[in-house]
C-alpha cells in the first residue's frame, strides 16, 4: 500500500501519519546506551563468575584425591557402629559357637575314680537287688535312708577322699544363732522323750 | 559507516569484539529502540528490552552465520524479546496480552514520556486492538516506512502475507478512528 493508496483507503489515518507515535524519551537517552549496556554486561558477568579460578583438571581429579579420605571416614563410621564385615561373618560366628556348645564335656575317670566306683557299685547293687522296683519315684530321702542303713559300704575317709579339699581348708558357715540352736536342742530333747 | 560483513568479522573476533560492538550499537540503537518502543509502549520497558537485545546479540554473535542481514537478525531478536516481555507480564498479572496492552495504553495518558495528543492516543488504542502480527506489520510499515522485503526477512513471513496483514490493519484502524 503506497501513500496514495493509504490516502484513498484510510484518509484519517493518512492525515495523522506525520505526527508519529507521540512517544518521548529522557534527554540524551541515546548518548548513554553504550555505557549502560557495558555496565549491565559487566554486572551480568560478575553475577555469573565467582571471580576466582581453579586448576584446569581439578574436577577430573577430585574423585581420585578424595577416595582415601572417604575410606578413612567410612572406617570411622564402621568403628562407631559395628566392625567392618561384622554382618557378613555373623552367621559363621554363631554356628561356631553353637558347634562348640554341642560338644560333650570330657569327664576324667582317672581324676574321679572313687566317685565312679561309688556310682558303679550303687548301680550294680540297684541292678541286682532292685529295691525300688515297687516305687519308680525314687526320692532323695529314700537314698539317704538307704545310705544311712549302711548299704553303701564306704567309710567316711573313703568318701572324704573323693574331695580334693582338705578338711582343714573347709570354711564352716557358722551362721547358726543361739536362739535357733536352743530351739533345735529343745526339739531334739522332746523327740527323744517321745520316741525313746 | 562500516559495512555489515566487516563489522560481523570484527564482532566475531574476541580481540576486536568490544570496540566493534560499540560501533554496532551506535549504528542500530535508535532504530531498534523505536521498533521495541512501539511494541512495549513505555520507555522503561523499551530500555530493558533494548539492553536485553544487545546482550543477546553480544552473547550469540558467533552463531550469526550471515544467512540474513545483520539488522534483520537483530530486529528479530528485538521483536521476540518485546513479545516475550508482554506475554510474561500478562501471565504474571493473569491477563490476556490484549487486555494488558489496553491497560498499558490507558496508563499512557499519565506517562511522562508520552507527548501525543488525543488522536495519537486513540491511534495507539486502535493498534493495540489488532492481532499481534498485524500490530507488528502496521508499526513497521506505517511509522517506519520499511520495505515489505525487509519486514519479510525480520518476521519470516511472505511479502504477500504481510501486504494482506497491513491492508486489514489499516482498514480496521481507520474504522476505529472514524467511529465515535
């Protein structure tokens, strides 16, 4: 559309064309644009660049340099919690202990020959005479009574020899007070009156 | 005035970049400013967009291959930056860009950097009612008397399309100006 065409098709618009937009500017605005631009460029670069440099291959070597330090830190952490590889070895440790506990304790026959002899004779006797066939619930008191009756056939010295401790070394627990002793003796006295 | 090819060569050489860039700014600052100003309307926005445009040109001068004229390339950057500012602001204010433009025109009456009279204000209001492409074409043709061929290179639109756009824009604005 030429000016002539514009005048023909839009006479009002053509008539105001010479007035322009009406926009104005600050005085000497265009004189300061270059300086403003380079200042802004400088500020942009300033905000992007930290202002210091790093060695050329710094980021390529950082992992290698850091690895030993990281290992030390890792070990420290492991020490603070559980030893390194603890959980990997845990099953083996547990089974090792379990196996040890299953092994029967070795009982030395040489060391305890007298006790063995007592037990063997006791078992032999029980096997032959079988005094408890009528009563399967063998009680401690009955065994005591059987021993008291003299069936065991061992004297005091033989029994004492079972124990390695010397008689003199035995510590007697002398915790019986006088009152208890008096009660005991009184009871013994009355019992002897009643039963004797 | 240094020709574009020589200027581009200096701009793409780091040793001569800053000096050549000052030359470039001196040559194009006013044309680019007025192109931007007619899109964003206020001086403050035009100033921001002009600086952003030059910074983009400075940062990307090495990617300029010379397939178009240097000024076409810069105009294209300036146009995109201007439209981008309008759209961003409209989004921020949750407005359509046409509504935002009308709001800007309304504020123009109290703008210290607007010296137009009633008819010029009415003209700006009429332009703001056009579709964006028509606004661009109208401004470049009616105010700047640019050739269709140059506008075509900047807006990457056919000359025929531009002529049609301008024709529609003129008709519509004339109608608005002559109405009550």
